C-alpha cells in the first residue's frame, strides 16, 4: 500500500493462479520439445538443485524358493516382485500382458517365506478366482491355496468358510470381489477411513477454489 506494507490481494491472487499454471505448462512443453535440451536441463537441475532421487527396485538377485524352474520371469516382473517385498503399498500399473499375475504371486510367496506377510488375501473379479488358483499352482506347484467360490460364501456355508480362513495355514487365499464384501469391517475403522477421505476432499476443494479450477471444484 502507500505506506509500504505488504498484504495479500485474494481476488488478484486467485486470478493469477491459472495464469501461473499456464506459464509453467508452456515452459515444461518448451523444455521437452527438444530431447537434447531436456537432457541438458534435467542434468543441470539434478546437479545443482535436486536433493532427492526416486528409489529404483532391482530384483535380479531375487531367489525364488519353491517355484517352477521351467518358468522364467522377466526382469520387470522380478523388479516389481522385489518392490512388493520392500514396500508397504504398491501399484502395479502395467499394461495387459506384462505378467502382473505371476509378479503378484511371486511377491506374495516371497513375503510369506520371509515372514513379512502372515496370511495373504487376493481379491480378484469373480470369474477369475479359478484362473488365479491355476496360475498360482503353475508357478508354485507346492503352494497351499484356498480358492473360495461364491458357493463357499453362500449364507449356509459362510461361517464354515470364515473358520477355514481364520484357522487354516495357507500361502494365499483367493476370493472374488462379491465374496470379499461379506467380510465385515469394524465400525470404528470404517468411520475413521471415511473421515480421512472427507478431510482429503475438503483440502482438495479448498486448493481448487484458490486456484480458480472450476472443473475440479464441480
């Protein structure tokens, strides 16, 4: 102001946010429009500014125990399986045909062998329960698998199935999406999860409103 004091003009700041985003997008597009320039600036940034590097997972050393030796996994599958062993949460966003099923099975069996997982539960589309069981035994012929069908979760059989899951010693339990819905969650746990999601959405809404992002606000 006229006295030299600084203050935030909320209206102009809100109007400036989308302009700043367009500037950033234009600059980013300009950088990556030329491969040589992108490499040079990326290296310069990493050498002078970046203090963090994304972790990479190399599973070449992974020694699978009890697997079918006739099946050789790709390096990408071994790397992803190693990531499952090392990380608490993993998203395998691989294309169809990349071998996610064998990757997950390998990660499950190694986590079980190392004592990192006690009783792994695999939830798949209903029509794939049988196929998953076949693939599991194809890769690990000696695996102890419980593949639960919709019939197992029928009202008359449900208590028996829950008892088998709770007391049985399995390397993996495979259930369909609809069957998984019969496994109840503690009310307190569900309420806590819902409130965490509400808080996340409220923060996202506030940020979107401040940035003038009408589409996200809607």
